[in-house]
C-alpha cells in the first residue's frame, strides 16, 4: 500500500462478564508503543471500546458499534467456553467500517511485537490477507488480518446471528469470528503463516525460552496475556518487548 495513506491498525476492547478476561487500557497503550517501535510507516491505532478511560491520547478511541452480532455476546454452549464471543469484530467487513480508513489491520490486544513488521504488513496487497497459523492449517485465525475496507462485505452482510455460527461450526470451523471468517474466506487471497515469523506462544520450542530471531510477533491468550504475572514469570523475555516506552 502507499505510505501516503496511513494504515489503520484496529483493536477491540470491551468489558465482559469474566473478571479473568478484562483487558486493561494500559494494554492498548502498550500495543500502540510496540507499533511505534516496529512499524515504520504512517499509521493510526483505533480502539473500538466501551471504556475510554486511561487510553493514550494518541490512540483514536471510537465507541463500540451496536450491531446484529451483539445478540451473541451471552455465553453460547454450542461453542468452546474458554474464549469469549468475538462475532462483533466481523462488523469491520461492513460498509460503515470504511469510515475507519481505506486499509485496516486488525490486531488482538494480547499480541507481543518483537521485530520490524513493516514489510510483513505492507508487503501484502490483496483485499484480504489472513493469518493461517502453521502451514497446512485450513483456517483463518482471528488475531490478525488485513482488509481493504468495503471489500468482502458479504462476510458481514451474510452473517446471521441465528444461523451462521452453527453453519460454520458444522463445516468444521471453530471459534467465533474466526470460524465465520474461515467459512467465508478460506483460503485467503494472501496469507501469513508461521514461516513469516508470526507465532502463538505455544509454538515456541520451549516454555520460557527467548524466541528465535525469526519470530516477529507472538500471540498469547486472554488468560495468559502479556500483562499478567503468569505470563511474565513464565516468560521473562516478555518484559523486554511488551512495555510502554
């Protein structure tokens, strides 16, 4: 993409019912600091949230949109109970989301950015770019993807909170938003895999070991997020990268 048009990184933060999975505002601030250090092109960070308190003034805080996906925020026993419903993030495929910018990169708050991601992001030009995890996995992960806004609006338009989750689940696609993304867009036009240096914490060779130099990003989970003592005690290297300065 042209650097004359700033890329919009987008993250979501809302207050849910599970006290173990509350995402603090300083975590969004740390995400912004990591992008500043490791993305060397014009950008802005948008946080879609129901809690503006404590966010760095350089972050564009936008109220959560009220959408048809909100009906699925309550626990749903059809799907895994460990993780919250993130169907509302599919709204980014709507026509209305064009207001956020021409090109957006969704990022989970609980990512750790270790190295320069400029080429990783700007080197992809397809209307949609999905993170597909390890080579050979037939799914699109929900933690990171790129989108030219206004493209693939069928992902949102076709989404029916009553029928779509079960449709994706029956087809073998697990998760909430990532299940529907996989159902609608797999295989993506372009993709990232582990070979691009994007890892999950569980893919590192040894728990607690500093990641090898080819690793650029590490995704954790809300229960073992980089700001938690459990994560920082088990992986001392996290403090070197997940910080506010």
